[in-house]
C-alpha cells in the first residue's frame, strides 16, 4: 500500500539526531522549508516517549536544529492517520473515495465552529495532512468540510 520512501542524507541525519535526543525511533522525517518546520513520523504508541516529560525532548530538539518540530503518530489505517494529523477530537468522520480518474481523495468532516483550528494558521495543518497522505497512502487530495448544521423546527 505504501510506496518506498527515499530519504536524503540530511533527513537520515535528522532522524539519527531525533533518536539520540528522544530515545524514540522516527520512521520518517519531512523537511518543510515553506513552513519552517521539521515533521517527524513516529510509530504507533511511541508519541509519549518522543515528546518527553513536559515536552522536554521536543524543546531540546528545537534548540539544537533551530526550527519548529512537529510529531505525527503513524497508523496503518489511512482514515485514522489523517484524523490524527488534524486533531481527532474535532473530526467527526474521514471518508476515503476513489475518483473517476483513479486518484484517491480523503474528505474530512469537522464541526463548523472548529474548522479553523483543524485547518491551522495559513493552512499549515491541512498542508501537513495533504503531504503525508500523499506520501504514505497515495491520496492526492484532502478536503476539510464542515457540514451545515440542520436546524429542526419545533
């Protein structure tokens, strides 16, 4: 399902540094220069170890590399993976579709009042979801929709 991911020498160096600082193994590293951040993908269940008590591992790592560090927990299920990327407590459902042209699409349904939080400032969370969904599951687009609330008459 997932295609092989090629890592650059710099990414390998970052992953080694990540492991030395946090004690957790990163399965992937994405250098997002556009948003000035480094995104590490950790295996399921290793998020607490990677963050450290009070976030101390992440703070140390950010001080060393002088960039923002974001962590993502991997999941084999694409819907759960996308939900965890975008803050699962605000997501009601993730639907996966295959379009007529054969490309895959994820539709994320969120509470209309929480859509801004899910999308993130300047769309940074949405961009992270799109990047990682494409990289791991060949999902070409991630749509974040908020269904209008149905008002009932009494």
